């Protein structure tokens, strides 16, 4: 299963089957990530890829039990899927920025990956620092 979807994680530095399986098992429980590395005796990840891997797994969707709690609190499968999808996309974006910007300094640059990382970084900065919309009148909903 890890070999089937490992290409998804290649732009963020850990496109091998062991790291992919560890990430998937992180959805069961975050401590399973460490367990997979222990069982499969994983070696061979660069420091930059390791940092990207950690950032992705820390920001990604929580374990299935926490996802169940989100579903119960939101009382909507649609909003639960949105919340989990948002967390996964945000984690991927942050890991992509970390890995692609770090690759500039290691000399292992992927031009296409760097272009996407710059665009995503610019979009995040825009959303953070854009001026707030000011209302000119009070609305009465009576």
C-alpha cells in the first residue's frame, strides 16, 4: 500500500514506502509513526526530509478517535470531512514550503516544486497580513 501512494509525498521529501506507511498509521494513532519506524528499521531520510516529515505529521489530521470526536461535536459528516481535509492540505502546504525552501540550501532544487512552494507561501502571507474589511454601517436584523 505504501508503494502505491508514496509518490504523493515525494515533493515534500519522504516519497518512500516506509515513511508513507508510517504517515498512514499516524491516522490510527500518532505513536504508531514511531512504531512503524522501529519495526521496519527505517534509515535513509535526510535531515531536511525528516523535518518536513515531522511538520507534516504534527499538523496533519489527528487520529481516528479524535476525528470521531470532531464528528460528534460538529454533528455533520460534511464539516468533519472539511476539517480533516483542511488539516491535511495545510500540513502538506507547510511541509512543501519547508522542504522546497530548504532544498535551496542543500542544492537539491526542484524548480516546479519551488514554484508551487513560493505561490503557497505568498498565499498564506496574503491571508495573514491582508487588511481587515471595515464596515461603514451597522446592520439591523430585526
